[in-house]
C-alpha cells in the first residue's frame, strides 16, 4: 500500500485543525449566545440572548430531572463547553478533549431528540458535530501534545 503524499498529509493536518477550530467556535458561540454577546432574542440568529432562557431550554431538554438539578446542569454544560473549546484550540490532551467533546455533543443530540424531537439536532448538525469530534479523537495523525 502506498504511503500518503506530502500534499495529502498537509491537507489532513489542515482538516484536523479545521475540525478543532469549528468545534471550538461552535461551543464558544453557544456560550456567547446564552450570555447575550450575540444580542437579544429575536436579533439575527440569537437563540437565548441571556442565561435564564437557556436554563428554560435546559429544563425542556432535561424534563426528567428534578427542578433543583436544572440550573447546575445548565452551568455544567456551559463550563464544559468553555473548557472543551479551550482544549481544542490549544491542543492539550487533544484525544481526550475530542472524545469528551463527542460525548457532550452526543448527550446534547440525545437530549434534544427526546426533549423536542429529531428536527432540532439534525438541523443544527449536533449529530454531525459529535461524529466529527469522534473522528478527530480517533484519527491516527492527531498529534497529542
């Protein structure tokens, strides 16, 4: 079997960086939305515009949780998204960070599917992002720092 050409290796490294940055940007954009950095609800594509509507959405998705756990889960998701985004950008323990990103996104996709139906996670590409993070975590050319 032929080894990949230098051009192929460069494209692969570029693709791996692209996936890392795209996932990190998606996590940070969602966090920015819930803290109003993209504007108020109704402005452009803003989904929440502040943290209380995000907590309400968390409640909708995690309908099976007791009420006192909703706010801690909303904060946990937010903190994980920030930490995972940072890890993806800086490359610290990248395989673990990518795998954790895939699991978090899979959790989001399942919660969205069972909480509101399949259209949301499909339209927002949550399943695709989870698969991309898993591919990143398992890619043989991934450089572990």
